[in-house]
C-alpha cells in the first residue's frame, strides 16, 4: 500500500479518507518495526547494482498448469535421449515437495530429480539465495512468442506473480525483460505494448519490489537490432513512444547486439537503427559466446570501453553482460556445442567480473543467467558427481567438485561483484573479494 504514496504516478484509484488513515497507520508500524532500514533495492535502481537474468521456464507434470516437462525434456519423455539441458541442478537443498522425479539414474544410484519454476517454494528458495548473496535484482524473462497464446500467458503470469511475492518477501527487486526471439514479425510490438499496459493497470508494476531507475519503472526489450530477430527501426521507435506515453514513465533497457554502435557483426546494418539505439535509456549489448578465454575477453573489454564513452556522452546508461560458461548441445542437437566455453573452476566468470569492475566507469552488471540450464550458463548449484560413460557426453559436470569449490561458488562470485560495485575504492575490494 505504501507504494501508492511513494510512487504516486502508479496509483489509479482515488483513496478515501479511511484508506489514507490506514496507510498512515501502516507507515507508522513499518517505521517502528524496521526503523531507519536501508532503502529497498527496487528504489535504488540499476546504479551500482548486479542484476541476474531469471528464465523461470522449467515445469513438471505435477504442476497445476499441467504442461509436462517444459524445458527439461522433448515430447514429455523424462529419459536421457530426450533431455534438453546441458547442466543438471543439484537438488540437495530443495524439499521433497519441490522435487520432480525422472527416469534417469545418476552414477550414485539415485534418481535424477528436477525442479519447477511454477512451485512457489522453489521461487522463494531462489530469491532467498539472491538475497543471501547480496545480489540486487532479477530480470524476469517474458517471452513474447509465449504471450501470443493463452497457455503461454498463464505460464509466465504464474511465474511473474511468484516473483512479485518472493521479491516483496525478501526485499529484492525485479523487472520484466521481454525477449522477442521467434515472435510474430507483424504483432510482436503490439504484444509487448498491450502486455505492459496490463501490467501497469493491474498493479504489477506498482509493487514495492518492482525496480525503478531514475524514478521510472524499468522495462527491458531483448533482441532489438539483431539480424535474427523481428522488428524494424520505425516499429521500435513507435513502441518506445507508446510505452513512454502511458503516464507512468519508463526506463527502457535495450538488449542489443555486440556490434550495435558500429552497426557491424550481429547488428542489422540499416543506419536508422542508430536512432533506435540513441533513443534507449540503457544499452545492454549481449556478450554470451562473443569470447571464450582471457585473451578474447580482453579484446571484448576494449569494445565495452568504447561503448561506454559513447553511451555516457549521450547521457545514457550501460549494462554490460557476463556469463559463467556455455554449453548448448542437447537443445540444439549439435554435439559441437557441448561445453563449448569452459568454466575453468570459476576463473572464466571471475576474470570477466574483475575486468569490468576494474574499469570504474562500469556502474552496473548483468549476469546471464541465474537458472539457465539449457545453455549451461546457470549460477545455481549443479550436479557435480562424476557421470557415467553414457551421461558424460550429455551433461557438463559442474566443476565445483574437482576444483574444491562450494556448490554455491558462482552465486558467491556474483555476490562479491555486487558488493564491489558499491565500493568507493574498487581495487582494494577486488583484491579482497576475488582472491584466487
């Protein structure tokens, strides 16, 4: 309820005298319970924040929506031949009512168990980990292609409601990140606008946990300007105009190609895309797969520095992307993508974080992703036991075992980056939190 006082632009109902009195009473209670507590991470915005992407697309047959093994297996067949993930989650910390049993046996003799993003307890658990490791916020993926049908909307609306509840509970922040991959080329922009309008009018965006940046709710649109994604400059500019005209204001993050600034590589080359990129509030170029080791990352870092010089000269913000590793063999049916970018005991991820943090003009970081098991970029604990011969070419063994690392090592690295981002003297903090 206090959201209506703090964010008056997001209130659509007139308050009666009784409601106002009620709000004041709530404010007094909150003051005495929490005292001078820190500002909610949602109010701090993106500045000095570490954001993690959250897919939230995994399902089990026992879910209320009954969508089968979405994103775990093809054709709802829970066997090793049908698997579509390259990493398997470590389920030790989950309760029994969060575990979905499969037909796969691990070398230890145990049955492989998985989780559902539709389970309230599981989403609570995930957000509690984010809170524990001091990560500020979550970019909740919302796939436009799924919003174009009723079952898809139900799935992602359910996850969104759970995200809202959990982030309010743990005092963390989140925002919607629309992904336009595979979306209808004729209707994608209207789908985003209508969905966002509904989120505003239904009060989702008015949640105390919904991220505000520079006083405006954050919305991210991923895929703008990619050669392989829908949309032309006129459509995108019109969509941004309509979003900003809704009355609540918006901070628009653009998930763009790496080559956005020069219109090269993965970016569409039409010069009109410069108008789109310049109209965004935050530029966030996609980097997954753009480098594989320290040498290629250092080359990429020079691109980041040039990007930032340009973006800051335009009065905009810049949200660089990092990732722990990459493997995408099972979903793609392409064995050459198996463990393509190795984690190297966390060094690949920590080197990226240190490289960005050492450049003090970096004010925010995005990690892809918290729970992306399909492409093997997940931060959450993964199975680390030795695989049998039949499983070794199917699943990437999490390296925390062989490297004598905590199963939560990657979340700890993400949390360390979140802490360092807030430090005045970053070099000392980097040495403290990123000791080899």
